[in-house]
């Protein structure tokens, strides 16, 4: 009877070790995947900021006009 109990205990210990290994692997995969998404998002934000800066540098009067127009609309909307 003790041999059966010992074998069951060893099997459970091995299963727990395998589970810990699997969980560690999943956590690492999630971390890598999230890191890739963060890097991609950071790159897109940097590209968008660069594009906006180039647009502002190329058309400063246009941007100023749009800003005044949006300010006017906000003033009309929230005046009431």
C-alpha cells in the first residue's frame, strides 16, 4: 500500500513541477507578446507625432485656422 501512495505522491509532485513550468512558459509568452504590442504602439505614436509636426511646419496658418474654428465651436457649444 505504501508503494502505491509513494508513487501517487511522486506523480503529483511531477505534475506540479510540470504545471509550474507550463505556467512560467505561458507568463513569458504573454510578457513577450505584450512587449511587442507596446513597442508597436509606441512606434505608431511616434510616427503620428512626427506626421503632425511635419504638417504643422508645412501649414502653420491652416493649423491656426483649424484651432480658432474648433475654439469657436467649443465656445458656441458650451456657452449655454
